[in-house]
């Protein structure tokens, strides 16, 4: 069903924001540094949320996606502990079914709502050529750009949905529908480091420049899903809603047992001491890093990951920004952070 046909058939709302192409010179520089996108980028609405140009055709479909009362969503800015939280949430909601979790990739258990936006046709064609002698791999590549909002609409099971979209671009009734939403925030310095490595790892992103340039894009809101601060502030403003659990990644790292208790209570589940110990061990970074189900081996096997780059699951710690920030960049980042939280009650658990 074509996007407009879908909207008309469901009596859905018109997307409320303007979508504008990024200025040509900036677009040209971005295409040079991010080889995963081959056409261009757009900025959305007054906050200028940044996406590949494919967003233009799917904006209304994501905005009008039909939310179900028993859905469980995880909403984050990228690299904020999303995968770690997904595994925790899915296991708690599914009565600690480790067998099913091990046998089924997290990609299948907890689908990524807008992933297809980041699969350019040229990248898909290149991956098809690389995998043409393997029927199973070819089938996976063929499905990479299938809109997940369509697949999720067909699902008969309880849905677990991951997204990096800000709340203003998601269905307006997300929190009033009765479903449960977990938002995880992480300090921007660590986000920027982790995002840099992810963008170098994934061919769908294809970042090829250095961290300094990547930080400039991040700071200027010229990177996918940015602006970081607008994304964060939208969630912060509604953090006390009964259907939203707002967590800080730093707090989760400091006390994972407390995070497990909060998630369990939020989902109406209980975890005893023995189960707590086992889940804590399962989520320990040493074990998590070696868990094929959450490391997206499915994507690695078809060539989406760039060889020689850091793995999808990296260090899983706070303070990794110190690897890349010299004194000058650190001072610049701190000034940027202070400017953006000035006049607010925002306070990160640990930002230095």
C-alpha cells in the first residue's frame, strides 16, 4: 500500500511539519563524509531534526503508526544504552525466557521502527552483489529496506518496538494509548564517541572522517536523529508521565539491580533475588559483548559491518569520551552543554 493510500484508508492525520532539504553545500560535504547515504539529507520542523532524504516519504506513516495498548517501546537518542536496555526490558516482559532470547536475534524480538530509512538503494544493491551466491543472505538483504511500520502492523504478537525518533515525530497518542515507553538518556560526550564508532562501523552510515569532524556535525545538529538536546528535552518534559519510565544510562551502570527493579515495577513484573542475580550476570558487559543475539551477527554476516572497526557492543562504560577529547575540545563541549541546560532543571548523574 502506498504511503498516501495508507493514510487515507486509516483516516490518519497529515504530517504537521515542513521537511526541507539540507543546504546544497552542506549536503555535498555530508555526502562526502557519510558514504552510506547517496542522495541527500533533510531537516524536519522548527527543531530541524536531521534524517536521510527517505524520511520524506515515510514521515506520515511513522507519525500515524497505530499504537497498541500492550506495546512496549524503547525510545532513545542513538548510543544511549539502547541495546542493553532492550535486552533487559524484553527478558523482564517475557518472564526471563533466556532460551528464546538466545535463539532469536534482538533485531527480530525488538524491531527497529525506522531502520529502512537508512538503507539506501545503492547500498542494498552493493550488498546484494556481495551476497549473490548465498540464497539465505540474499533474502536478508532483500528485506533490509522493508518499512518496519508495515511489518509491525501485521504482527499478531505483543510488540516490542525500538526507535530513535523524538517524541514529536512519533504517534501523538503514544503515551495516552496505554502502552509502556522506556526512555534512556546518556551524557552527550559519551554519546558522541559511541555514535562516531557506530557510524564508522555500519556501511549504511559509512562515516569516513575523523572524530573532530564528527563532533562538529554532532554539535551543529547535522547527524542522524539530531538535535540531541531537543530530543532529550522533549523526553525530559514528560518524564513523570505514568506510561513513561525515564532512565539515565549512568544510573543504570552504577546500579543495574535498581534499574531492573524499576523496569520490573513499570511493566508489572516481579523478579526474585535468584532471578535478579542471573539477569545481572546476563547483562554484564563481559557476557553481553559475547552474546551473538544482541551483537547483530545477522547484519555482520551479510557485510553491513565494516571490517577493522570497533564492534557494535563496545566498552559499555561511562567516561569513554576521555579517549578522544583533548583539553580544548573538552572545554568546548562543556560550554556547549552548559549553554543547552542553562535555565533548565536538567542534571546528568555523571557528566565528567
